[in-house]
């Protein structure tokens, strides 16, 4: 958890120093009270004491009380601001860091787990800072200060106080040693519950259709029951702590007064002054001893929260310590325009046993379109992912515009690429905001938006909406059809003016009618020769690839160039799961892209 403190901003650090000063002030005024109580006791017990002296001491006690209250309020405001600023900084750092990671790194964490770390875990840190800062600073200072004040007054009373402290410390250490592993288990179970809840809500229609409500509930009850039992065990231990603390405090007070009475009894009856002094010392000692025990009780409250906060901090650090394997280069432009080349490229997914792609070489020239076809799992999406640098090739080189893709800056690379995902993703906001997504600060004009709508054939349905381009898209685009979402995704990519346009199986999740709409858009892009769109790569099935002038048949392992439906040999590379290169000879009779 200490490791995360480096993300605290300079302003919050100065606030921490100010809060410490206020806490020390609180302690000073609180610990001054017993001395005034002793003085007041002596004045009351001494004959002939002036009322003015008694009132003066009372006024000092009132002043200390008010000063302590004011400092407490001020410190509370500061600590709240520190905790909020700290959690903001950590949450921002975590979110930003996740954005820098690629699929290989984020794939090690489930989406529910990342959400939990960004929300619940950071909330735990905020709580420990908010409630713990004062206690962690105040308790040790108060305990040491109080012990210094009572040292030398009576070794008997000091021994009793020390015994109570030892019992308290032993109890806290024992409870924490047992509870810490359980807190880790609770956090993991929370991730599991979030994952199952997300899975269930995503597939709620399937659950209903198969009458699987009870089945899903039983699955959810397994981690839920385990979490309940784990938390119950911890709560039982914590429930023992307060009685132990209360018993120690009450027993300490009783022991102090019992021993005090015995010590006073040892003083001669005639020595009234000595008896009064001893009585006042007992009162003062009892008060200071109470402060010592209260200090340890404050620490206990923090220690009860600390294990959960420590586990949360470890989970956050686990993400922050994950380094990106895709490292940004410095080049912004290439030596060519619209070309893609693979040179002996092989790729193996992290922790996978066999290669997904093996020794692939090919080149796509400016103005060409490539349709990659083949069965599911043959490596089509992997190929696209390497072109878009979601992963880096295990062996070989991927070049765009004649430059190794690893040498590009992220901004320079992605300014060249337009990417349409398999499942269209829209974000909450207007249609205009979705089309200019991530580029609004560059000053997108209406001509760019209109061009993108026209080319993607989206203008007709956009204009039918009540607000046109200002029509609000709800989360995940649930208020538009699948075909409309895909066309808006195409519009978003076109608004970037990409040199290369990627389609990652854009029709796989659409029905035949919507598939026709999207294919019409894709073919229109090719026929219109949209400037500066130079190259198009698409993952399609066999029946939808005929408009491409290059077809990579993942099942045969051949890149085939079409001219009037006559196939001739071009480049050969392997996308098949068998990792065997097939003959690259083909003819119209052997392979018809429209069949």
C-alpha cells in the first residue's frame, strides 16, 4: 500500500503535513486537560482556595476543549480532501495504465476484475486514508506522550498499564494473522461474483429461453455462500475484540483506583497535603492510562480495516506493475502509401502451445483489396490483429508503408488505419460524437461528418431520427439496429481518412438482410476509390469476397488474384491450422468467389 503513495500529488502531500500539525495540536490540548484536572482537584480539596483561581482553571479547561474541537474539525476537512484527491489520482493512474496495455496484458485480468479494482479496491484505499490517517498519526503520538507524562509517578500503576497494553497488542496481532488470508479470499470471491453476474446479465435472454434461472442461481450461490461464511468467520473474531478492549479499559481503571487507594492508605492520616497530592496523581494517572488504551483502540480500528486495504492495494499494484509488451516507436510516416507487407511472420499467443500463424509472407499494394476467407480458428483475426498491432509478431516483420510497424508511434500508426470491429461498438453520446470519436479535439468539420455518413450509407436513417446527427446513442448502441451500428462504425473509421481500412468479419453477427447492407457499403468503398483510402483488408466468407482483387484462402493457404473471375497465382502464405502450404494454382471452375 505504501507503494501507491507515490501517486499522491504534491498538493495532497502538503495537506498531510498540515493535518499532522493539527493533530499534534489536538493532542496537546487533550493531554493538557488531566493536568488542569489535577490542579482543580487540589484547589477544591485545599481549604481557603479562592473561587477566582478555581474559575480560572475551569476557563483554561474550556479553552482546551474548544481549541481541540476546532482543530479536529479542520483536520477532518483536510483528511477528507486528501483521501478524495488520493483516490482520484490512483483511479486516474489505473485507468490510464490499462489504456496503455494491449490484449496480451489485459487478457490476464477479467473485465469484472478490472472494474472491481477500479471501484471497490480504490474505495478501500480511500477509506483507510480517510479514517486511518488521523488514527495512525494521533494514536502513537498520544500513547507515547501520555506514557511520558505518567512515567515516574508510580511504578506499580505503570506496570498495570503496561500489562493492559500487552494484552491488547497480543489480541490484535492474533486476530490480524487469522483474518488477512480471509480478506484475500473475499476479494477473489468478489471478482468471481462480478464475473458471474455480468455473464448472467449479458446472456439473460438465453437463461430465460432455457429455463435456467434456478441453474444460474445455484451456480451463483456457490461463491456467494463461501463469501458469507468467510466474512462471518472474520466478523466473529472482530466481535471478540471490542469486549476484550472494553474489559481491558474497565479493568485498568479499576486496578488503578484500587492500587491508588492502597497507596493513599500508606500515607499518614495527618499528612493531608500528601494524601491530596497522591489522590490527584491517581486521577491524572487514570486519565492518562485511559488515553493510552484509547490510542491502542484507535489503532485496532485501523488494523481491522488494514487487511482489506492491503489486499486491495496489492490487486491494484498487480495491474500497475503489468508492463506493456507492445512498445511505442517514434516514426510518424512511412516511405510508401497504403502498402502492407508480411515478411516470414510467425505468431504464438501468450501461454499458447502452438503457433497461430507460421512463416507468412505477402504484400498488398496501394489500391488493392484483400479478402481473407476461411474456417473459424484458422488465423484470420490474428492476421488483422498483427496488422493493427494489437499484438507483435513472434518472428518476422510486419511493414506498413515500408516501415516496420514497431517503429511507428501509436498516433502515427493509428492515423493510417481505419478499423471496423466484428461486433460494432458504439459509445454513449450523439451520432456526431461517435463518428468523430477520439478526434473531436482536432476540429472535425461538418464536411468530414457528412462525407463519412454518405460513404457509409448512413445518412438516410440518421436524417430520419428526431435530432439527426445530434441523436443520442445509448450505452452500447442499443437504440439502433445491428446494420445501423455497423454502418456508423464504418463512418467512424472513414472520418479518420485512413490509408488502410480493416474489416474484422463485419457481417458475422448480422442477419442476411443486414449483411447485404454492410456488403453493399464495402463494395461501394472499393468502387468509389475513396481518397485517401488506398488499401482495404476484410475478413469475409467465401460467398462475400468476390469484389476483392486479392483473396487469401485460409483453407487452401493461397493468395489468389482475380481478374474477370479468373484466378491466377500471386503470393502464397499459410493460414491453415495444419500449417501446410497448399498449391497456389486455381481457376474459375475450381474456386468461384460468388458461389
